[in-house]
């Protein structure tokens, strides 16, 4: 693999049978005038740029420039923005809605992170939004459509009727905290909605989805839609096989993909036929100047945060690595630090937390002054430290769940304290834990152990349903302190943090 990140790699032909798409750059001949354009952003969490790329000010500049072209355009947002970000830990995503109101997508599909602060906060943000929410497979507990949401719509773009349906992952309840909201099967819902849109006269059907790559591929193979605009995997992915377009626009507004459609119409009524050709343009946010109006708002937010956050709590004697690929695949020093802090705060025998809850995606060198900002950047969800009591057998079941999706580097990968676990990743999921030691003794199946974890996992998040069995009375709304605060207290107590991976997770 080259030094370029997998998530910054332009993927042409993203699934078997998808041929290379037509991609234009400024050095190539201009394509024919477009009939209309679809513009996609997804998974943007941070307000400001990072190393000159991404963030809302640069995204706003791209959106304004695209709208100024004078070509009919539909700007689509494929979800994940209310959380996790540094400020969302304070306002539960209100600042993100305010910034998104400044660019006003025509279609917004919620992602799993829109529910990180619960159902009520989700609806509060939705009411603040000045842009439409699409979610055809989301319903209330009684199966009714949600207020302020729509399933689909037909847009007239350059004389072409474009039908749009919005869809979200089915397993949001396992990934976030949507309360009693129901998430219907994606493919069944899409089948019904695509037929309705075509019956309503749509010439093209576009699915804007927050779905994982396996579901994306299934949608492409189904031929239910002409265009899939997707989020969730954070890839820059472009594919077209002559029948179906699939696009994802990386993350953080780093790249914003535009698809120009040149379409022609023949016949009328039932004989109407539309033929179309896509041309793809990737807007690299590094190549644009930040929009000054949005930048001013972001600067104000950043100043408000700095007053409270830029306070050092400890000094690093050894580096910390919070890169996504690391915390979701191996023991890390930062995972050890967080799990140790949870165990220290509760007095539990062991601690288990999910690598997906560590979100900074960065490296801290030795000598770095660790600040409140750093810790809240790493743990932006507002999760609380809680305690449950499990048998040794249940602890092993929890660890098996944690290692069950190693190949996908899923967020459930465990970071632990108070135990050593040996794992064979070559074994089938559910049988990968070879041995577990707690303290100096092998784990005992029938012995009860106190386990510190976070409230998201306690409620079954990331597949950790077994953790709830140790809560007396079944009340999962267990009070606890903020994990981030526990880590701040522990880091301040240490003063100098000299933690290195020590073999808590051993891979055979």
C-alpha cells in the first residue's frame, strides 16, 4: 500500500463488474454541457480544516461555486455529522446544524451518529434544521412516518425528473442510541420506493443512503436505482458499469464529488425514454479558499471552545496512537490509558471499552502536553463509565463479540484493562478467544467479575448485549461519570503518562 491513506484513495470500479468511470480534470477537454448535477458530501464531523483540507468553510466554498455554475443541481448529504466532534460533547450537534443551515443541502439522510445523544436530541436537531430530512425506512415505535421526515421526492432538473429516496442502516440500534425508533430492511424499502418513484414519473432514481459497503454493493447489483450516493465507509469511491453509478465522498468534506449528467429525451407519455451519461468531478477542498462567512462562524465557535479546553492535564513520556486503524485492530497505549482510567474510577476488576469510541484518529508524540481538548476529541460521545457484574463465561462472550469483526476493523474491537487475552484471528468469529487471564489466574467460567464499561456498550451497542445481564433489576439507565472526566482525573493523577502496549491483547 502506498503512503496515501486507504480512505484518501480514489476507487474506480469499486465492486466486481464496475468499470472505470469517466473522470475529468482541469487538464482534459471539457465534457458536453450538463443537463443537471448531483453533488455529494458525507460523514463530516469537524468544523474546521485539518492540514489545509476539509471542514465546513471549504465545503461551503465548493457548494457555492457549484451552485454558481448555473446548472440545475441537487446537493445531497449522506449523513453522520451531529457527532462525534469536539463541540458536540457540549451542544449535542447544535453547532453542526447551524453550519449546515449555511449551505442547506437539498437532501439530508441521517446517519448512525445522528442518534449518539438519544432520540430527543435527534429530534431537537431536526427541528433546528433548515433542510429536508429523507429516511424512508425510519418509523416510530408504532410504525408511523416520523414528523419532519419524508421518504422520497421527485425533482425536476434540467427537464429530467429525478426521483430521490433516502435510506439509513438497519442496525442503528446496535451502533447508536435511537430509542424506540424502528429501522426497516433497506432492500425491501428501496424496492417499494423505487417502484413508487418510477410510477410517479421519475426518469432516474437516486438512492441517497447511509449504508455499509456490503449493502451498497447489494443496491448496485439489484438494479433498483440508477444512482447510489452513499456514506458511512469514509472512502472516496466512484464506480459506473454502464448501468448504475455509485459514489461516496470520503469524509470531513475533504473531497466533494460532483456528477454531471448529460441527458436526452425522446418520445412522450408512456413512450418517453431518457438516456444519460455521467461525468465525475472530484472537488479537492485543498484547492479552494474557505468561505469567509462560514469561516467567521467556525472561528467564533473555536474561540469559545479554547477558553475551556486548551488546559494541559498531563505530559506524555511515550507516544499515543489513536488512529482508527490502530484502535480497531490491536492493543494501543491510548486504549490502555482509557480502560485503566475506567477501572481506577470504579474499582472494577476489569474494564472493556470499544475502540470505535476513540475518535481522534491521530498520533501524539512523546513530550506532548495532553489537554482537555485532546481527551474530548478522543471521546466526543459523552459516554459514561458504568459497572456490570459478569461471569467469566460472559466476559469471554463479550471478548468474542469484540473480536468477531476484526477483518472489517469494526468499532466493537475491545480495549481492555485488568486482563490478558490471547486471540487467533484465523478462527471463525465466535471462537477466536484462545485464553483469558485476569490478574495472574486463568478466567473461571462461573466466577463473578466486576466489569467497567461504557453506557453505550451496556445497552447492547456494538453487539455487546451480554453486558446488560449483570445489571440488577434490568435498569440500563445506570448513573455514571463521564468517561472523558474519568480519563482527565486519571491523567492528572499520573502527571506523566508513560504507558506502552504491554501484551494485554496477544495475537497468535
